[in-house]
C-alpha cells in the first residue's frame, strides 16, 4: 500500500509542476519519501497512505516526532548533496480516490 501511495503522490506532484529529484532516500535519521523541486524550492515530501480515516487519517500520522525525524533527515540530505535553495516540507495524504497536498505543512521552528 505504501509504495502504491508513493507512486500516486509522485504522479500527482508531477502534474502540479514539481520535478522529482529523489525517492526513498535513507539515512540514520530515517527516510525521505520524495524529494522534489517546486520552482526554486527544494521540497521534502512525506507521503501517508490510508484506506480508512481512523486515528486522524493520514495527516494525523505526521506526528511531532515524525516531523523532527524528517527535518534531521533533510539536514543530512543537504549535508551530503548540498543545495543553496529555500527548503519546504510538504505532506501528501493519499486515500482511495483522493489525494490531498499540504504545501508548507510545517516549519523547522514548529518542531524545535
């Protein structure tokens, strides 16, 4: 289910004009589902796929702990590959027949 949701999210982002530059990038802090360019912005995207909305649905699964791990992984990615671009964190919620994109879903300051 997770891989299928990531593929749906990837296609959706491309239809919105994003250019995918990485998928499932792993480091000791965790995994970045998708890494994309949206114009001049580097976007780290968390994809959450659910078949039901129990426990807050897919959006509810992006907890403060998950956000902190994403930020740590994004910092590791930037150290390894470098990028002199603004950075943003997006979340995509995938449900049967529905994709919701939350642009700029959280800020680094929200987690600290």
